[in-house]
C-alpha cells in the first residue's frame, strides 16, 4: 500500500509540474523567417500566428514566391516552437523518469 501512495504522490507532483509547464509554454514566442528575413512570422506558445512582417522588397515578386516564403517562415517558426515546448516539458518531466517525453505539437 505504501508503494501506491508514493505513486499517487508522484503523479500529483507531475500533474503540478505539467500545469506549470503549460503556463510557461503559453508565454513562449518564437520568430521564423525566410528569404533572408524578407518574411518574418511570430507564433505564440499555442501555435497561433501573432504577427507577420513582409518586406517591401518582396512585394515586387510574383505571388507564388511570396506564398512560398510565407509558408517557409511559418514552418521555421513552428519548428522552433516545437523545440522550445519540448525543452520546457523535458525540464519538468525529466525529473519523473520520463526520458524522451515529447510534447504533441
């Protein structure tokens, strides 16, 4: 019975740490760019785009080039966000014997 109470205690502690991580993740902001900074996309910790900056120089290009650079900047930001959220979760989950835990983004 003692083992079960220890497991339950660890589970409650892990739940608390995960909630803390979720709050910290919400505050994360990442910037992705493409085309040598012609396009910059900023995402928050929930993956929502909070800003996009397109250089005036780029507006002279063809529409499909602009679209491709926007997608590339977004994907760059999304990749950075995934790394940062995984790092945040691992900081807390790593202490509970959950090696390689990955945040589902």
